[in-house]
């Protein structure tokens, strides 16, 4: 199995992720046409610190209404919809997992945002877009599954307009030792490719970006995961949450993330970069 297939299998093991999500919302008494961001939050903001982190990133992008943003590794589309709703922009999401693209498209239709976002199945190391096609670009918790990060950042520079912003919020390798698996992005090291903070700086700068801000949110991330672990222990997972596509191992993944963050085996860092060319 090639690496891309392994990543897709990790995130989508069922026959129809869209149907499963819809069924769980209906079982929870939620009509699909009446879903709110609060209903969707436990499942569609698939990254550490959830919507709060998305809003932080959105504020860094310098986006104006009507402009186009690329979201690399868009998952179920939560960040894309949040950004489009906050800034009045058009967001194109790209993801390696076709089931995520299909589900993101369906969820966007359920909440009436189908004209604000679109989702494309594709590879971040070979972005299928024209040069200078976007006014901003972002990636949230995607590079951990990508070995060839240089290819990603080179393509981001190519598709990004001059003097515009690329923001990357990712899990990075910390100083506390090897990652304890399973974690939400990998059940074992085979599809986990973490860079250290210094390696990220070197990769981004070697690709031609100017780093304008580096924000380490590791303490906040640790507190966020401790809260998730406490909620799982007290009342179990929400009716529709990340366990829909991560399965029964999700509770153990959360416990491991608390340990990984506490022991600084991982860090969460956002890089805000400008394309000078």
C-alpha cells in the first residue's frame, strides 16, 4: 500500500462517511437542514483547540470579502466554512481523503454554505491549481501526514499571489521524546512525519517564504486535550464526533495526546508567512 492510500484508509474506514454522519445526527434528533455551528463543532473542527484555533488563524490571513483562500488538508470542511462565514471569502478545500471531500460538500449543503466553499480531492504535494490563483492559503494539522513538505510549500508559493499570507498550524515534534501512538493523525509511525520547530522554519524559508509570526500554543493545547479527556471519562463521546471516522481507538488517542503534550513529545505551533515574490 502506498503512503497516500495508508493515510486515506486511516481517516476513512467505512463505506460512506457522509451517510454515517447524517445518520448519527438524525439519531441525535437533529434535522440536517437545521444544523448549527455548535452542532457541528464536535466533528468538523478536526484539530487541536477546534474553532478557537481556526479563528486565530483566520485573523492572520489578511483576507477581504470576495477573495479566494486555499485550505490544504480541509477534512470535513469546518475551518473552510468558519473562514468563509467570518470573512465573506470563497474557500477551496483540498484533501487527500475522498470521503472527507464528499462529506464536507454534503455538510456545507446542509448548512447553506454550498456557494461559499468547494472541496477538491487531491494531493498537497502536487496542487492542481493555476499560478497565483489564491489571495491566501492555510493548512491546519495536515503536514504531520506528509513526508515531502518541501513540495507542499513550493506549490503553496506558486499558487499564492505576491505579498499574500500563508498560515500553517501544525503538530510538531517536541523535545520530550518519540510520540506515543495511536494519535488522531496516525495509529503508528508509518504515516507520521513530524518536523521540529527549527525544521519548519528552515523548510518555509527555503521555500521562499518570509516568516512574520511564530506562535507556540502548546500549553493551551494541553489544557484543551485535558478537558476533552475529562469529558470523555465523564459522559463518553458526543453523539457525532471524531470517533465517527477514528473508531473505538479515539478515547485512547485523546489520552495519548494528553501525555504527548504534557511530556512535550509534541508541540502545536502556528507559522504566519508572507510570499514576497
